[in-house]
C-alpha cells in the first residue's frame, strides 16, 4: 500500500476508536494502537490472500504470455564461463564446475539419501534445518568427488582466482 493509503486507514481507525472508546477508560493511546495494529494485520492478511488467488486470464491470452526461465539463463552463463576458465583450471576444479552445472547420478543419489535421513529425523520430532526442501549442496558434490574440506576450499579458491584473472585480462 502507498503511504497515503496507510495514513487514510489510520485516520479511519482513529475516528472509529473515538466513537467506540469505552466509558471510564483512561488509556486511549493504547486502545488506538491495538486497533491500528489489528487493522494492519488484517490488511496484510487480505493482501497475501489476494496475491494467492491470482488473476484470471482467458486461455488464448495465457498461451501468449512469455515464460522466462531464469535458471536456464544462469546455467547457460555458467557453461560459457566454465568453458572460458577450462584451460586454466586443474582437473579437480573442472570436475567441480561440471558437477555444479550438471550434477551426476551419484551426487543426486547422495543428496537424496541425505534428504531421506533428514525426513526420518524430522518424523521423530527432531528439528533438522533444511529438511523441508530437497537440495543438492556443495557437501554432496564434495563427498561424491571424495575430497576433504581443505581440498574443496583450495579448489574453490583456485576457481575464484582464475575467474578474476581471466576477467582482468578481458577488461584490459
């Protein structure tokens, strides 16, 4: 909502509170603040509810709406940059970039087993962060590459420094 709309809502609540303020009460500011807070909650709830409902569009118009897939654009940029960095990187760094762009079956299997383990712990009432979403994390890739944490750190540092070096060469 705009600032003007919020001010108008506040003035409406103020008028309503002036009319409905109980006799014998002393704390009008507390009464007004609570009413204003409740109105804000109601407006936010209504706004979220309206957002979830969506907008109806005719089928003919829906077909013409362009779909932009940001993930594919990002992955395409990653592929191009990994090809540019390829000649300057070690074998481990190349393999890491390749698995970040397109995870292998081994990485997917390891991530799935980890997700199932977290779900089992969660079903027993244990809080497990990240148990609600299936994600492939860098540790899954690290485990599939059979790297230690130090080796992984070195490879990531190598990729970063190589990227910055290649970027500087392009700009000059």
